[in-house]
């Protein structure tokens, strides 16, 4: 297989490496979101993999137990965990990085109470908070120390895991630079980033370093809003003659923008990183978040912005009007895909909106 095919296969079979680790006698620890210190899982000797939603699968448990207000990814995760799809894991770490993830944690505990015969892995809440003040920092450090004590591993093991995580981040930075330069498609970037969260790190590094340059459309878009659990939107843009060269969502490039400080005390470095360096659904202060995405817009030289809103996302929709206003001065074209279904998005309608946006971009 080519390097890209290896990464695509990992995305299509996200549990494969976890099963291989289990068969080799290793512990397996799953995690949700991007606010869990993966380095602590690895330093304890376990295989770490991110459990993400899958829009292609039905969610009957969510239909039975959850209100409609839960967004699509949370509903999908509730079904995947509660339905037993994650049984390969010994433990699932859930960060308190959003109300949705916190409610998911409590809902799964309630599912276990209501249906005690259901079997799914033990759940552990990592109570990471994102308010930028001293008291929060002390609390997150305490919770990080508790997570380390639970997962095991020496301080030297943590240092080694941080170095490995930074090596992966640097590889992603290099890959993203190729995307910016027009030598990599956005769909390939999405695939590489997703695969980094389900593969053995060294196997992933080998595949990413073997990726060859590829022709990418010349027109350039920034994607902002709800996270994408498939590369379909990236591929749709490419089929219409545009490349998504930057993304500002919870599964996008800003989640790997910063390296963990290797000169600081390891647990303090991890606590500070996952408290303040990884964007969440509601990061503070808002002014800093606005500055960050506008800087990304300028640095990427995107010619237009595609805003993406999931139908039950009750956070991003409130922010869109102000963010659209931010584009008035530079006069950048933009379009909004509003109230998009997680499980069954209208691809024809998306195609029409995207085509209109791309046609408005300068040649």
C-alpha cells in the first residue's frame, strides 16, 4: 500500500491498531476529544487511541435515551460506547472540555445504572477546565497528577512520551506547510491528522514521512465551525476546484499548533498545555479566540471562509454573526452551511453552496 492508503485504512478501521495492541498483551486506553494528555496514557505503557463519532452508523440508544439537543457527535459516541463498540479498551478517559462531553459521561453512567447487563469499559473523567486564571491552573495540575497516578509510568516515561508527541506535532506542522503551499489536499491533511490518533506513533510517522506531493486545487478556503468526523466536506470542495488549506474546528490544525514545553516539569507542562493551548468549544477569552482564527485566516492566505454549523450545536451558531462581521473589512467571500445533519447531510445542497462560494473567489 502507498503511504496515503495506509493512513486511509487506519481511518476506515480505527480499532485495528487497538486490537493489535490488545493481542500483544498491552493495555488499551481510549480517549475522547483533544483535551486528554495522551502522553500520560503512553507513559503508562498503554496504547492510546481516540474514539470519534461515526456519521455512517445509526444511533438507536441515543434515540431512546438522549434529548434532541445533544449534537450529532455526542449522540454517536453514546451509541458507540454504550453499544459495546469500544470493548477493546480497558478504560475510556473523557475530558470535561465541554458541556456535551460532561453530559455524555453522566449519561453513560446512567445507562449503566438503567441497563446493568450492558458491558462497556470503565469511564474516567479528566476534569480539565479552560478558564485562564491561577486557581484553574492549580486545579488542572492536581487533576493531571491524579490521572498520571492512575495510568502509571515514571517521570522519565512522561518526558519520553512528551518528546514523541512533539515529534508527531512537528510532522503535522510540516505536512500542513505543504498544504499551505498547494502541495497537499485538505482531505489528505484530514486523513493524516485523524490517523495520528488511532495508529501506533512510529507506524504513523513512517507513513506521514513517505507521503508524496499531490496536485491540489488553486483556490483556497478556510473551514470554520463544527468538527468534521469524515473528510467528505474536504473532498467535496476539491471536486469543485478549491482546497481547504486551513481549518478552525475542534478536530483541526489548532489542536496541534503548539508543542508541549520539554524544558518544564513534565506534569506541569502537560497541565498547562491541555488547559490553555488546545482550543475547546468555548475557550476564553473570546477576544483571544477571535484573534487566533483571524491570524490563521491571514497566515493561510485563504480567499474565502466556509462556516459549518451542525443542527444541534448550540454554541457556534451564536458566534457566526460576529465572525461574519469580522470579514467585512477585508471583503472576503464567505458562506454558511447552517443546521447541517450529522448523520445525513444534504450533499447536493452543500455542493450548491460551495459552488457558489468558490465561484466568488478571485482567480
